[in-house]
C-alpha cells in the first residue's frame, strides 16, 4: 500500500498501558511520548480515537470487577502477591503488584528484623527469602532503602 504511513510503534504500548491504568498521562510516559502527542493523534486519527475509547472501556470493565480501593488495601497475611510495590523503571516509577517470592514491604521488614537480630546480611536475606545480590542492587537503586 504505497502512500500509507505505518502506525507509530508507541501507539501499541500506549493503548496497552491505557487499558491497564486508565490514565493517559501515565500511559504516554510509559510509551515514551508526550501526552500532547497522544491527544493530537487521537484528534487527527478516528481509528486511534476508537482504539483509545476501547482501551478505556477495557479499563472500566476491569475496575468495575475489582474496585481500586481494594487494590490499595494492605494485603492479607495469607495472600502473597496482593501488595502494591513501587518499581523504578526507565520510564519512571510505577506501582505494581508484588508476585510471590518478589520484593514487598513484608519481605523488607523481615529482612530488617533479621538484620537487627543477627547483624548478618546473608542470614537476614535467607530469612526473608531473597538473595544478597537483590539486596545490594536494591541498596544501590533505592536511596531510602540504603538510608535505612
């Protein structure tokens, strides 16, 4: 099809993020474009405007099933992976759900409790169920963790 431009690659990332977050600004940051660019494309391209509306409808459908106030609630002790955790990425900070065996506030507290009791990073890390490499990487990437 000569003369037709290919859809910019960022649109896929933007629409996927919009369906997940419902927030155009956060989705634009994740896609690596200015939010104004996304709005301009929506105005100029009716197909993209339809995809945008579809992504928001998807977000609303998920939000209706699981209200946002339930996502912010502190996790039940028996349900790992329900806690929201700050993750730093090259696109900025995001709140994501902690998967089982991943870093979360409970793991961090277990580590610091173990460190206070034993004074040994290796033993405290083993008690928290994380590697010492993960701890040292976290200390390097998160100044608030290093200060603690």
